[in-house]
C-alpha cells in the first residue's frame, strides 16, 4: 500500500474528447432549433439564439461532466446545465 501512487483517471482522454464533441454537437443543434423558431414570417430576419447552456447528453455519466467542469472545459451553471467555456478573445 503506497500513498504516493496516483489514482487513475476514471475516464480515458478519448472518452472525455468524445463526450465533449457530443456536447458541442448537442449545443449546436439546440441553438439551431431555437433560431428556427424565432422568426415565423417570410419577411422575418429570424434572430440569434439565446441558448447558452444545455443538459449534457445522457449517454455519458454525470461524473464525466463534473470532471470536465473541474478541468475548466465546461462550466456548470446549476440545475444540471452546462455551458462551453469561451476560449480566446471574440467580438463583443
């Protein structure tokens, strides 16, 4: 029994990468779905989606999403919702 043995990660890097990819895809589809409902007439300009956080895909356990939030790759905003962390400077 050695206390210096590092505990193994519960999820592989590949699993984390696939989960993050699934999250991004669901977020994109959710935003597109929201934007398609904003404008109803042929003269409408539509609009930008106000969706910033979603419930992560349930194909992966909640512990995985919590780990991604701890790593700073996602942000937990409460009530089981997560959002992407913006990387780099964007236009405001």
